[in-house]
C-alpha cells in the first residue's frame, strides 16, 4: 500500500482551531488508513492507504476532519517520493544560500501555473528570495527580515491553499518518513 504525508493548515494556532495530534491520528485511522503516525503538534501525519488519488485522499481527510472538529481543515497530501524531492530541494537551496536567517517551505495544494510561479518569485527583495519548485515555494530569508514574521515577502496570498513548515521540520519529516 502506498504511503502518503498530509499537512494540515492552520491547526493548533490558537484556542479555536485546536486539533491535537492524537485526535488527528484517531480521525485518520477511522477512515481505514493504516500505519498512521503524527509528528509534533503542527498537523503532520503519515499513513498508508489503498486509495491512489491524492485529491480523493485530501477530500476524505478534509471531510472527516471537519466532521470531527466543526471547522474546515485544509489538507495538503504528498506521496513519499514527492516529499523526498521537496526535502532534496530544501537541502540544495540551503546549501546554495548559506547563512540564511530562516528557510520556510510552503507546501501547496496544487502546482502554480508558470505566471503564478513568476509572480511569487517576483516578491523577492532585500529581505529574501522566493523560489518555486513544483508544489513547494521556498522563502529564503536573510538578515533584515523581522524575526517571527512568517511571510515578510508577502508571497503567501499568491500561493493558493498552502501551509508552511520550517526547513528543520521538512528535513526531519523526510528523514523520519521517507
């Protein structure tokens, strides 16, 4: 059975969108998915399923999450191979840009069109650079961006449905699950 990684958007960020990782695991298992595992409390889950369509998997998860929580939980699914490529891009871009203050990775529900990718990359400036690779957009932030600010380049609004993780989390998940 194929293994997938799912990333939940905007959970556990405040008092109203609480979704503990044990509850995430329970809901995913209730769908009949197996080998379910979560990692930290930011909405990262790995599972196996006989389903082959990522769109169908996302829909099943989003429906189950909404039923359990009472709010929408946008979910972005990657195959292990896709996520392994994202992690390889993280390593390559980090090596090519030493001394980054921060490297955020936006995981995208769908690949941007070439004009959308160009618009995202055009947000690059003195605070950092945006690089789009497939269904991931990398915010390579240098000194001068305000610490704690996730979207200093104002690129997130151009990405569609997305969620972000740090370079450290992406690398750790790839090592653990891929």
